[in-house]
C-alpha cells in the first residue's frame, strides 16, 4: 500500500501479518546514493542510529532520499558552523532497508564547547532579539523560492529547435535547459532546507530552555503544562482547515448545502456556478482559497506520493462535506494560557526565579508560532511545488519513451536521474538512440523490486548501536523525543499489569475505544469519542481531530508537532508509546491520562 492511501480499520491486523512475512536482503540497498548506505559491519557499527519515522514513516524511494540529504546539510551547518552550538553538532543520515536512520553526531568535547560558547551566546542573543525581523525575512525568502520553482520553464525536445531560439544568439538549446531544470530543482530543495533550519533549532532551544525553567520552578508539576502555556490558537498552519470551515459556512448562508453534499466533484459545482449566482459566489471563494492555501499535503509532505489538496480536488470536497456534517473543526479550547501564566507566576516566591521564568516564557512564546507555521511553508507549500515539478519532468521523460510511467522518476536517485537526463539531451542533440537502453530498464526494474520488498517487510529495528551517554540536541529532544532516558525506556517496554506508560503531552483524562489510523483519511472515519492510535500525528491531520476523544502516538517528544497539535485542539494525548500500533487491538477500551502518560486497559464492562 502506497503512501497516503487509506488503510481500512478492518484490514489492520491482516496488513501487519503480511508485513511480518518479508525478509531482508542487503543487495537491494544499492538503489540509493552510495553515501547513504548504512555499513553495520564497518564504520557505522558502533554508532547510535534511530529510525526516523516522524517524517519518513514508510520506505523511502531513491529520489525521495534527497530530502534527508538536504536535512543533513541544513541542520549540520547551522549547529556546527554558523551558530556554533556548544551542546550539539549535526546529524548523520543513512538509509537502511528502505528506512531513514538518523544519528546525532557526538557533541563537541569540553574544550571545543568552551570555545564555541561565547560565539553561540552572541549570535543566538542577536537572533532572539530580532526574531520577528528574521522570521519576516524568512517568509519572503521561502515564498520567493517557491514562486521561482513554480515558474521554472520546462522545455520540450522538438525535432527542430524553433527559429527564435536558433537565431537569438544565446547558443543554448532545449536539451541544455532540460538538464538545467533538474539542477535548479535540486538546488532549490537544498536551498529550502537551509532556510528551513535557519531559525528552527534556536526555536526548539527556546522551548527546551523554558521547559527546564518550568521544571525548576515547579518540580512536581505536570510537564505537559508547558504545552498549554504556549497554546497559540490562531496558527497559520491551520488556516487551510479554517478555509474549509469558512466554505462550509458560506454554503449554508447561500443555501447550497444540498448541492455541495450531492456533488460528485468540484468541477461539477463550478459548471453549475456559471448559471447560478450563489453557486458562482461560492466557487469564487473556493478558487481564492485554493490559490492561497490549498497547496497543502494530506500527508507529511516529504514523499512524492503524499496527496496535495490542489492536485486531488476530491480531498477538498470531502473536507467541506465533512465540515457540513460535523460542524467547525477549530473550536477554541480551554484553559486560557494567560490564566495559567498568571497563576504560575503568583506561585513563584523567589524574585530571581520569577524573572527567569518570565524571560524564558517570553522567548518561547515568541518562537512557538514560527515553529509550527514553518511546516506550512516547507513541508506543504514548497514540497507541493517541488514534487509537482518533478512529476512534470517525469511526464516529459515518459513521453520521450525513457520511463514506463510518470511516477517511475522517483525510482532513480538524484545523481542517476541527472545521468539519464544527460543521455536524453545528448541523444536528442546528436540524433542518436540510447546506447544502453537495457541498463536503464534493469536499473528501474531493480529499484521497483526493492521498493516492493521493503514495503512488504516488517521495518528493521527502531534503534541500532549503543545509546550515547547524553543527547543534548534541541531538535532531537523536542521534535523526536530522542533522549537517552526515552530510548532506554523504548528498548525496555514499560508495561506493568494493565497499565502502559508513555509521555503525557496534552492534559486530560478520557476513556474510549481504540481506533487505528495511518493517514488523514483513516482519521476522518474515526468514531465519535474514539482514542486514536497512530505512529505519527502530522499537522495535516488537524482536519479530522474535532470528533475524537484522545490520541496515543508512537513517536515524538512532549514539544513535538503531535503534542502541539493535541494541545491546540484540547485533546488528551500520550506520546512516545513504543510499538503502540502493534501492542493494542482495534476497539479495545482504554483510559488515557495526558498528564501522567498512563494508558489503562479496561474491561468491556468499564
């Protein structure tokens, strides 16, 4: 089953059974760029690696590996070379049996950390002081990059170059432009992920510092209170869903509810809009929302196969119908962060601690909107355009006879695709035929077989190698929940009788039947009040959170996207629960406590 496709609740056990039947073969790992292969018998043997399922929950296709490559460059340069973090360096990245693995590079030794400290303090203080200016400039850069890739010309290779091109004195052909298209697309992605990490780790550092100050001020308090204190309520990331709700409410005001609910497609509604004024008004608002907000992935955005709303309009129509049936999704939730802050400050007797608390809170509060909203710009808008343009290149290669299908383009890593494009351009230029068609046929068949093998098999171990004595990188701690303590707990599954323990991420206690979800479409079918069990909970799933009771999530830290999403929607959540997708049963009754992180298994009669 491919990324983003709905997995029916009733098929869960069968699918997990089929995965367990797979077997591994190292011989397939060469479909990826060579430097990404994990060498567990050599240089990588004693290094700690963790399977990165937060952003890459499925086997990764060879070309998709460009994203973790860009992550290594972007995060590493900020931590190690630009801001000189004294507590961490970058991440090393590999692909092992189709799965992405990260490894935190060993932090600087004491002398190097001391040398970095004043540089780090000076540069980060400057950026925190002017954070809003940096963020504003960041948006301009990212939007400009998205626009440039969206309008990047993709040439055709006609039998004869047009006269204007031949005589314009430029000296460059359409074949040259075809090769440059990929180069500029790849350059754009690496540029995007350098922008991506420009402010990200210092943002997570601010969250981590506030969390530490909160714990010092209130040692016995619930750590998940930090999430509640930082609740924003009007994050730009959730604007696509607000637009869905607004279109549903407009349909009600214009008396178009029946027409929308009965429509089989958005195109059918648009046709009627040409004759009906109210329908025309509604369609105009829909077009505006699509232009501004609906380059939005139904998945995580890192995969070529994640479905973007604008590319799959049926998703938009389904979301609007769901909003008409269930009502608005983004109701405001209590408690009020301002009230909790006031109460917290009143309980701190020490004036020095109160000052530290207020300063740390102010910094964390300022960065929190960016930490969530950046997801909209990179994982959704940028990646939507990037994959759309790559798909257009695949269409050109398919039409020229080099690919059996458009989507075969992701079966080649970025270096091999560049090699193919050279052959395409050179053969077109010289009027020759490929000297090695069988090579590309075999190469694509091998990658296709590898992906089928990886998707049918159970994933390899989540953790490999020895756990470091201390993990101090802010992104690993906040986003992935990777600490030496949590890794040890995951390796020794914490289970006592009928109680299972994770991390409390969003306060509240709720009971309900378990419902398993692997994508946003699954979540949209969750029964009212169900406790959703998932491997990950990306922000794009917010479209279906309103009716559920709570969340159990395998991956993420208490300040991760999953925790923040549940906090914003007021849903009790327990995250960092090892093997949650396999240790529970569908419809099993549980009680979850988002404060303590406990999951109690209940008898049916309870």
